[in-house]
């Protein structure tokens, strides 16, 4: 990450400049896709005016603060920037969890009465390349939620199990949109 601290109409101490650069670099622990960070501090009308700008994943994030001293203005602007970068990351994470593409703003409303599999619909393309000789131990009885949780933490693409609610084998699989799909398998009648 490239950091830059500049001043207008006064000179900042080296220790404060170094402290500001360190705090800007620490923002990486909140969001690792920060490309550029710039802070400009100016002294006008007996007050210090600080403005910080980040470029995070192509999105500019800006904060502004005014203080009686340069240190106060810098601390306030960096605190505001930290809050904004956390909010930005949370927003991206929520969109990813909902399956909203990053280039699309907002999502479509979801009917709370239906399960995720019913709302998302079934697309045969989601099953392409997921046929596995060893999908799991079909004799293991677990709920769909437990199977989905196990699938998310494993490196597998599919997991077979017996659904105790239906007493039938079922299969959970990772969908291309990041969600998990469920297929109940009906045994042929003999």
C-alpha cells in the first residue's frame, strides 16, 4: 500500500508523520485490498483541517476532521477512516453472503417463508462436474443445516447423508453463487 502524508501552510513533526503512516498501514488488518492512502493536513484560520482518502478495492473512501491541534485532527480523521473501512468491508461481506454480484447494488427481496433452496431455485448447471464416486457416508443421519455446515468447512464439493426428517438420502452441494443446494433423493418404489 502506498501512503502519503502532506501538509499545507505548516510543517508537521516527523514523529507525528510516522505515527500517521503506521496507523494507515494498520488499516490493512481490517481490509487487505487498500491500494492507496493519502492524508492532507492544512492550517487555516487558527485550526487544523485533516482530510484522508483511501482507494479500497477501487472504491474511494474519504473522511474529514477539524481540530485545535494537528495531532487531534489527524487522530479524528484516522478514527473516522477506520470506521468507514470496516463498514465498507461489512457491506461487501453481506453482499457476498446474499449472493449479490459485486457490480450490482442491493439485492432482491427474499420471502422469509421459503427455504434458501426454494428461493434460489434449482439450476442443473450447479451440478455440472459435481458427480462424485464418494459423496460421503449415506448412513450418517444429520439435519440439512448440519450437513451444509460440514460442507462449508470441508474442501469437498458434495456431501451425502440421510435426512432424519424424511428418512431418505439427501445430497448437499456447493453452488456456483457460493450458496449451498440440497437435493432429496427419492428411492424408486419396488
